[in-house]
């Protein structure tokens, strides 16, 4: 029996641990008259002010020999925004930084070294080394004559240790194909210390943060870490290209043997391009799909940078009355991008055509955390703790800027190439919600809804994010959702009244207490109610976490995704990634070009409706007037909190930890 005497629930038998977490079903219906049904059992709450619905360190680890390196040591302080504008202004890209990864020398011997380069959350992954600059294979690779004679083998059961040759069949004609194969195998297994890459990555520069992080791994040795460098160059000093050697370092707090240097060539150039459109991007793969549109892996045509591009249908957005939530998502992405959070996906471009809206963000090749959780069933506590700690810093950043997230779940958490998390999809988020203020929109994904969203007619606060975090910790460590039921109405009852029992082997005492604190049904007594995310950071569950190092991404992730290259989509759902063949991709690119040219095969929106999307793009208002028509009357864009349930589409069945 897995009974926990100090549980947050009790009941029937707990599902077996390690069961993969399936997706929830597509359809969700609110419990009829739910407020009246639960009124007598509503948890006690303190009167709260109803909010106005119209209010929202880089370290140098390796200087090159003789390089003109200047570091920016100052960091921006957190600041709340109280802007009442409908859109948040943002400047277009400033320029492009070219990073050429030339070669390495004196590295720890490896077979398939490759480089992960990250700048402003955008990642680039090199191919394997082209060769060894010292050409060590010439001295050690077997010759054709030796390969034809035989392959050396170790004697079994012999103390001599001398090799035993398999006699070559000289009387027969040697197979050149076999020899070529043996040569290839021998070369592939040769270890190198001075790899040559000659790989170039060109990054778009948006905002002021310019930290460059370069890590080297051995693909053939379980992603073994070979060293990294991290520094913040002042870009203007590299308008004239500079090439130099940078000494590799170990990761902070790790007892690693790191040797060698890496040769880099840096060059920065300004750009005068002020606006972008779908014609500037090539669609590669579908990686996600939702109610209003799709998410694609795309390649920017001028510098071949890989991004994720969210394409939203204006017509569907207007039909579902979601204009303000869509504009709000863009504004929140802009706000978080300009305030530099390392754990929130970065917005690079936003633009529009007469038919669609486009949000271009950093592509995270590690894929959805949901995909990894589904494949592995559940995570060990230390791995889950690492992800939760980074999520706490992401939520802390949002809450400090008066943003409530409202849709925390594994599907909205991405992993980068090094294994760090990034929060994405702000379609249900709400800005301008100050401490203690409430909002009323009934939205989110059912399994993660806080009870006050269901029960409290006075509204709810940012504490709903911490309830969802508690559900997420349970799900990561136990492998199932604590409140799930096939019937949505029953799931609401489970959230409001159900009790949850922990399986015996799932969490430590500190971990259980942390989850119990988050799953307190009274938001005023919930963990985080007094000091927000700082209160979570002070919990004994995180006594072994160095929060300063974590915030710098200096701690080593417990898992690193295995990647074939920067185009790798293996960590995304194949239902999406296999959906486009070459023909469909070509037609999508052709459609994007046609839309950019103003050719719209569908019935266009009226000029009046088009004005609802003013401010979404980076171009100025006069450009929009020319594109959509002059003399447009402004439509009302007053934000309203609806009473319907807005949720992210998912699918499948889930298991419940409710008993």
C-alpha cells in the first residue's frame, strides 16, 4: 500500500508509477451552474480588489589571445510596466553577428565533436568536425595492405594480450568495397584533439543583451561535455572582423577535466532593413498546431537562421473574438524579450498580411517537455527539481512584470540544445495584473485549473500559476495527473474537493511538502501567497540549489537532448513533423509569398476589421494604411474577460492520481 498519512488526498488504488502521460481530450465543457453548485463549499478567502481589466550577469570565461574584447558587466534591474497602450512598441533588429567556429586545439580526445552556439536564446548546432588539424589519422589509420591481410583480434582467455590475426585469403581477389568500409569504420572511430569545423552561424541581434555561449560535445560518447566559453562582446568593437583563440572552461561548480582552446572569428554589421514579412522565411516543417493556426520550423532567407514561426488566421481570431488575447500574446512576448529573461522564449519578429498574423520566436531543438515526459513515463526527482527551479525563475520574472501566465503545462515548456527550459505560448496570459489584483476569465487547460478559477466569483490572482506548478511537479514525478477524470464535470469536482495520495517512491519528504504547499485550495494560504516566487525559492526542497548560478544558466542540466543538427525535429510530435511532404512545404512557401505580395485567395477582411490588428507588426502605421486602405475607422478593442473556457487543444487520455 502506498498510503501517505499526511496526504493531500485519499481514496482508491493509485495508478502504477511510470505510466506515460497522455494528452487530454479535445472537448471541454464547463460544469453547469458551477458557482452555485459549489457555493457552500467554497474555501474561505480574503476580500480582494478587482483589477481594472485595462492595466502589465554575464561572466567572461575565456578571452582570446590579443582580442579586442570588451565586456558589458551591468545588468538591467527588473521593472514593472504600467503602460496602458494597446501594443508594446519594439525596435526591429539592430544588425547581424557572424560567428565563425574555425577549429579547436588541445581538446580532450573525442570521436565526433560538435558545437552548440547560443546567442540571445537562438541556438546554432554545427555538423561534426571535418577532420583533425594535426591529421593524427595519417599516423594511426590502418593501411589498405594491412586491412587486406587481416583484422587484429584480442585472444580470449590469454594472458599474453598479444593480438591474433585472421589470415587473409591471398588466393582470392580482395573486395575493395570491404576495404573501403573498414577504412571508413577505422576513420570514424579515430579520436581527434584538434578538430576543424569551419562552421559559420549568423545571428540576428535584437535588444541589448549580447551574451555568446559556445559549448562543445562529443556526439558519439553520450554527449560528453568537452568545454565551453561564455562572454559578452560589445558588438560595435567587432564591426571589423577579428579572429582569435578562446580558452575552454569547465562548467560552474563541476569537477571536469577541460583542456584546449577554440578559434573563433567574429564580425558584426548593422542592418537598415526595418520590416519583415513571410517572404523573408522558408517554411521547413510543421511542429505544432492549435485553434487559430500552426507553428512551423522556418529558415530566415538572408542568414539561414532557424526560427519557429506561429501563423494565426485573422478570420478565425475575429470569429472567436480573440483579438485582444492575440495582441496580448504579442505584447507579452515583446515585454519579456526586452527585459531579458533566460527562461522565456524570445520574440524576434512579428508582422502581418491581410489574412494572417505571424510571430517569429527562437527555435528550441530540444522540443516539448511533454514529449520527453510521454516517452519516459516520469522523471527522477532531481531532474524534475531542475526544471521546476528554472520554471520558478520564469514565473518570477512574469509576476514581477505584472503578468499571470495561466497555462502552465508540459506542452508549453521547451528544451534548448543544452537542456535548459524555455516557457512559450502566451496566448492565455494576462498583463497588468498587479499584486493582489484579480481577474475573471475562465481559461486554461482543465487538469491544471486552480480551484478558485472554478469557484470564486470575485476572481483569482497570480497564485493560479503556483497551483498549476504543483500539478506539474506531481505529474513529472508520478507520471499521471492528480485530478484527471474522463468526464470533465468530474474533473472539476476533483479539483475542488478531491484528495491526492502520493505513491511511496515518487517524492522525498521535502518534495511532498512542496507540492502540498502549492496545492493548498485557499490561494491566500498557498505557498507563494506572501512573497510570490521568492517564497518558493526559500522552500527546503531547493536547499541544494544555487539560484544565482541557475539564473545564469551555469548549472548543468540533468538531461541533454541528442540532436543530429540544427534542423532536427525528432523531439517534436511526429504527428506534426511528418504532416508536410516536400510538395506541401513548397505550396505553403508559395502561399506565403503570395500573401506578402497582397494576393489573397480568400475573402479579405474589411478595412474596419483590419484596424483591430494595428500595432501587431513592427512597421509604422502609415505602412499599414497603405497596405490595408486609408481612412480606416478605429474599431473598439476594449479587452473583456469572457466566461467561456479557453483551452489549448490536446488529445488522448490521462491517468489520475485522485483516489
